[in-house]
C-alpha cells in the first residue's frame, strides 16, 4: 500500500487545475494498493521560501515548513498537475518544491499538464530536470490536455474521454509499482 499525493499546480482564482486534479484523484482512487490525497497548494498557501538555511540541512524554523515537510515525507509517490506558464511550470509549484529536499528523495513522480497546443509539455520537461536534482524517479507515462478550452461543455466542464481514463490509470499503476519498490529501497538505505 502506498500513499499517493496529487499536487495542484495552480493558485489562480478560476483556475482550470481543479478539473484535472479531481479527475486524476477519482481514477486513482479506484485502483488497489494506493491511498490517494489531494494537496491543494493554493490552500496550503506557503509564503515565498523564507527559511534561512538550505532545505538539505533540515534547519526548519517555521511551522508552515515543518508541516509541509511532514506532509511530503508521509508520501510514497506524487502526481504534479501543472499548467504551462511562459513555457514552464507554475511558481506555486516551484516554491512548494524548493522548500524541501530529502523529503522528495527516492520517490516516483508523474505529471499531468495542460495548456495550448503543447498541452503543457514544455512545463513538464522543466519539471523532469528538477526531479533529477531531487533524486526522484520521473515516470515516462504522462497525460497532456492540449487546447483544453476546445473540449469544454457549455457548463465549462472538460470532457474527459476513455483514453484519458486509461492514460491516468497507466500513470498511477506505474507510480504504485515504483512507489512500492522505492519505499522498500528507502527502508534499506540510511539517508
Ligand atoms: C502567466 C501565464 C502564462 C501562460 N503561458 C502559457 C504558455 O506558455 N503555454 C501555454 O500552453 N499556455 C499558457 N498560458 C495559458 C494557460 O495554459 C491557461 O491560462 C491555463 O488555464 C492556466 O492554468 P490554470 O487555469 O490552472 O491556472 C499561460 C497563462 C498564464 C496565466
């Protein structure tokens, strides 16, 4: 059994982010061997990184950092649901990531993105580089929603297809497999 945390990568009022986050959570919750939790970075409301020492040193002084550290440490795998802002990922996600280091280490991460024609692909390419620095394993399977606004109902609901359902399932299955493997590996390793 692994704990999967889905991080919402937008803090904008009226964000589209809520829709893919809810869909991914709904699909993931059907699968066995995974406890799913959504972490809304807008509600978490971390200030811009305000710790004096780099996160590798664990010299956390603020309650918000300690709480965020505990939340990430308790997870075995992550899905980052990100928009694409100016060909990269969102500042709220970057800030939340940079607060910590070892808490991310040796854990798998998958990506769901959206935007215009590229569907957020450029944002995810940047996140993959960050994942390497954090000693995370970035999963190849990826879900992209290009030009998402062309697939909204008159009520503004994105029309997710069976193919999206399959893609999210494949992504989560990879995360469960590697989440379990890496959990075992972390238990053997003194970090
Ligand atoms: C600051 C900003 C920059 C953007 N840059 C891009 C971009 O580079 N590529 C893209 O596909 N969409 C871009 N967009 C459009 C977003 O994909 C679209 O606004 C999306 O709804 C943002 O996600 P959110 O609603 O969850 O915040 C940008 C939007 C904003 C607000």
